[in-house]
């Protein structure tokens, strides 16, 4: 069969809507009619090369290039067909996707850390999880899929390990954003930084992931939440979802902290900029108090190796520098949890969806994101 999808054919090439061939689902695979797809910045990282793996890494997984590729790794939809041996979902089920598949049996899944599942090694390139072959084709050429998904398509074929079944009454638009960005930001505050009631939190970068981090800090009981972003529009939105103070730069936040904390600085600093660079680490640690937890959430260029850090202060202040993927929480636990918080009015998602796009407008959506005119865009499918 054929379907329409937003495809990137090479490094720095634009997203273009193409009619592609898509095969029927195979063993443990499903077909999903997409309802919403979030427009996460990570797809742009793929297009720009920030997360494009080097040739030697690609060779290990048996591929020559990450392109051409169907974009999209945030989304929600309805299962319309199942292949053989599918046990986790059935036709008609509503699902949210998970950019980290979870097998349920590897060491990480068995110990409750599905976000670290060994299947994650396949998430950026290569064929299907099930057998390494391809289900998507364009003009006779195999197509990759962002994060084993490819949600920028009317229909998607993926492995059942890459979706989370949700209740039929769940809000599908909220589920799309919760499937990646909101969960990642929320978990950065709640599960990785373990924000405690009364603490002071600084969130650097107020896009979709940063908005999740701000809300995680608010729901965890933070007394003071400083949102840092150079774009005034984003700072206004940050206040809507829970920021108590705003600053245009880390330096501005540095001047604010002594008065707000009686000279102690922030208990937690969460880095959620569009692209993370090594020189941001020292500045983030400088905002932290003694015993501060500094959480690195954003994506850096694949080859980035250099970090600026005052090692003397880092050790003497007893600080912790922490990485995170999917907010250090298990997708099958976090997605339903956050949908419940949304339903109860505690988690705000409609407020950060500032624009809806059609599948033909994916490139425009990312141009708007780069210009700072939206917090988070979503692709709405004609279902």
C-alpha cells in the first residue's frame, strides 16, 4: 500500500511530503493510523547532523546512511492492523509511541528501567526491530524511520515494543506530546533531579522539554522555579505553566539567585536548550548550590567531547552532574501517569501547543520553531 510521509533525503535537506510504499506489518509488528504527531526538536537534530551517527557506527548496525528517513518520533494513533504474534495491543486500541522501545526482558527492562532498554541501540538507524528488513520504500530505495517510528506519516508500521497502549478516552493530542518531550522534561525534574518540596529549580531553555521540566518541578513542590530563555514569548508561556521567575540568560539568573535563596543558589539546574554545548555546563554548575543536582537533558552534537567545568568547585561543592534519557522513567509507567495528571488539570499541555500544522507543513513548523515563534507544534492528521 502507499501512504504520505514527511521525508528528509539527506543532511540539511528540507522535510518534504512524499507518497511512499509501506509494507504490511510482519512478526510482532503493527500498523497505526496516526492522529497527532508532535514536532520535537530531535528530528531537526537528525536533519542537521547533530545526531547523525558516524560511518563506523552505522557500519556496526549494517547501514550506510541515516538517510533517506521518515521523520517523527512523538505521536498518538489507532491500531488498524496487527501482524503475527502480537500480544500487547489489538486492532482498535489507542496508543502513544515510545522513541525508546522496551522489550521487557533485558536487564534494564527487568530492573524497571525501560528507558534504557537494549533495543535503544536500534532507535536511530537500521531496519525493523523484528528482523532488520525494511517496511518503507521510496522510488525503490529503503527508507529509515526516526526512532524506529516515523510519525510524520498518515500511517505507520512499527514493532509493538515501540508503543504504549492508552485508554480510549485519553486525549490524543496530549498523548502525542507526553510520548516524548513532556515526559522527558517532567522526568528530568521529578525522576532524575528528584526535586523536593521547597527547593529552588532553574530550567534553562523553555521549549517543549523545558515546559515539561518546569511543570515537573511545580508538581514536585518546588518553591521557586526560574525559567531561562532569550525569547520573551517563551518566558511568558513558562509563567503560564509554573515558572515563578524568568531570566533572559544564565547570567541574569545568577544575579537573581542570592536574594531568592538567601545566598545558597539553586538546588537543581536542568539544561533543556535547543542544542547543548560544552560551555553551558560550567555556567549551569555556577547556578547551583552546594550539593546541587545539574541535569543534562538536551541533545548535543554526536561528536561533542569538550566540556567546560571548574573541577575544584564541582568537587568542593559536592555537586552532581546527571544525564537523562526519557526523563529517567519507564515509558509504560510515565505515559499513563502524565495522562492522568493532564486529566486532573495538574499538567498543562494545551497551553504549550501554540500551532497545529498539516503533514505538508512540517518544514514550515520547524522554521517557526527555529524562529522562536512557537513553543511546540503538532501535526494534526485527517482522521
